[in-house]
C-alpha cells in the first residue's frame, strides 16, 4: 500500500479496496520500522491519525467523497497543530504546544486528510540541507550519507522513502523545490498569497509560502487544492478564486512557449545537471513546446539581496521569542536582560543566531540604506526581469539546484557555500512567483530536479506541464533502494 500515490489512494478508498484506517495503520507501522534510518519525523500523531482515519471512513460510508478524504499526510513542524508540539525544529519551541490549528492544517483536516505526524526541518526553516534541526539531521533515502535538502527535508525524505504519499512544506527561498529536487519528488511553491500563512511560524513574512510535496504533479494538484484559498486571518492572502487544479493537468502543450534563461547555465552548475535539463527541454519539445533563450540579467544579485532581506525579516519575526510568553526560558534569570539573553542564547541554534545578527545589522540606522534598501531595489529589478520574460514566454525552465545532494556535514564550516545552492530558487520568492521542481534524472545515483516558473497564479500551468512530462518520462517513479 505504501507505493500508492494520493490519486491511487483516492480511487482505492472510493472502490472500497481498503479503508483509511487500514492504510493509516500500515503507514504508521512502516514509519516505525524505517524512519529511524532517516529521522524525517519530529512527532508522530498516531492517536489523532487513527481518529481522523475512522472519521473519514465513516464520512465515506455516509456517501461523502473527495480526493483527500482519508488520505494520509504529514505537516512540516512549523504549521501550528492544536494541542500538539509545534517545534519549528528548534529547542526554543521544543515545549510549545500550539493553541490553534494553522489555516492549512484546518483546511486539510476539514477535507478529511489524516495527519500522521509533524516532519523534521531546519531550525526556523533556515537552511538548505536539513542539518540545522535541534532534532538532528535528516538523511536522504537515496543515499543515507547525503543530505535531503532543506528546509522541508523531513517532509521530502518521508515522501521519497514511501513512508506516506504527500506532505506539506514551506518555501521562503527554495525549501519545497530544493528538497524535492534532491529526493526525486515533485514540489510546488505557490504564488505569494495563494496559501494562507496564518499559523505558519514566520521566517521571512514577505517570502514564506506553504505548498505540497508529493511524488507526482497529479498529487501536488490534489494537495494544493486542499491548501489554497483566501483567508481573512492572513492580510497578505489573496481573494482570488481557486481553480480546479486537477482539471488543468491534461491540457495540450502544443505551442507552449518555454524560456530558458542563459544566465542559468554559467559557472557553478554541474555539467551533468545541465545535460539532464537540456534532455527535459527536448522531451517537452516532443510534446509540442517551443523553446526560446531568454535573459534574466539581475539574477546574479539575487543571493546577496535575499540574504539581506530574509535575515532582516527573520530578526524582526524572531524577536517574539523572548522567554517571557512561550518557548524556552532559561533557569533562574537574575533580571529581565539576563532572561532575554540566556533564553535566546540557549534556545536558538548557531544558524538562527547568525541570521538574527545579520538581519539586525542590515536594519540598523546607518546601514539600512546601504543594505536593506539596496536589497529591496534589487528585488524590484528581479521582478521586472521576470515580467519582461513573461511577455515573451509562458513558462521559464532551468535547473532547481546547481549540484545534487551533498554529503552530510560537507558545507557545515562554510555557510556561504550552502547559500549558493539557492541560486535558482530564491528569485521566485523575491518576485512572489509560483515555481515547481520535478524529477529529471540522476547523477551518481542521486536525483536531479528541473524547475519550472510561471506568471502569478498560474500554478495550474506548472502542474499541467509537469503532468504531461510525467506521462512521458519515468524518473518520478524511481524508488530509492531499501525503501
Ligand atoms: N535555504 C534558504 C534559507 O536558508 C531557503 C530556506 C527556505 O526556503 N525556508 O534561507
């Protein structure tokens, strides 16, 4: 049963081949058996899962249907779950039980999804390797000595290892697409504002966006359908109707204009990845797409701009963790300053502290204009580049990451080396555009992803292209040995 996709599970449940309760029990047993190798979960929610599964079975018996009714999923551990630990991968929130459900959690539960647990992640979603978690690194099921990517690495490793069919993630600078690429999954970062951020613990509020991680585009469509939509509790949520994403999968690609930015193929890209990306372009041409070289001239400025803006917002967002209201509190503080200093010093890990310091510096009087304001100007130039490109093409295609998954620990002594891995993903966050990564082949037995970007609210177009590609290729069906 663990090989089934969400779409196959929906059919199996509708045809009464198995119940949600049976499926849930089987997957929980599989997680207990295999997750010790991966460390992909921070918390398991067996009791909740079985209650939700039985309720879903009862709803089906009463004639209800729905693609998510009885479908097992997991949430990245930064989505608040009422009464359940929501750690954000941090010692700071190790003892935090959220008092309410995030909108995404509530919507998926209402659609009948079954929550198996909360997945491991980089601390406060800062990272590209899932090594900064207080709960330990996550391993890549394709090679247990390699990282799964981050920060949604737990969700990615669990889905890639067939512990469950799909999971939620969040993407501030690539944290859905990059781990999807490194573990052979399909992952989608929606348009900023498409999915509510209410109850999603904030990293960088103008960049964060929740989305699905699954094996296929078809499954991403199902999960996104359950997540997307206007939420009055999130002031940046957009009041636009949500299209039927599954209905958009089957459109023809005849005449689709694909733009391939020349800047994507410069130094730093593994040539073996470049070759696989060119192969995926040829595959799409066979399906009727027309390919054109385009230019995104400001791309080279994206990493420096992002690594000013994201830490600046993080330094502000993380000021709420002060040892007073919730989260970690130091022992026996002697006064208020001591309480703040030691609670934060003990509660936050090294990477989070580094970002807070960089962000506070960039926002400080005297440096604000030189760093933060400059970064915001670059952000606008990057957005303008995309707007110009989308006048000429329907979709932009390129690599998701410059390298395949690296060895655990390989970039620990050099944070900038890890930041450079985000070069292809962060521009979509800076511009607020939707992006998808899908499997495109292997290098040394490790998966490689191809990234597709589309204009605002064109998630359906991304899913359409990815689904058509997946009907004609089998990379996404490959299973890691041992799982
Ligand atoms: N790797 C990027 C960072 O560390 C992106 C993380 C994310 O998307 N949450 O900021």
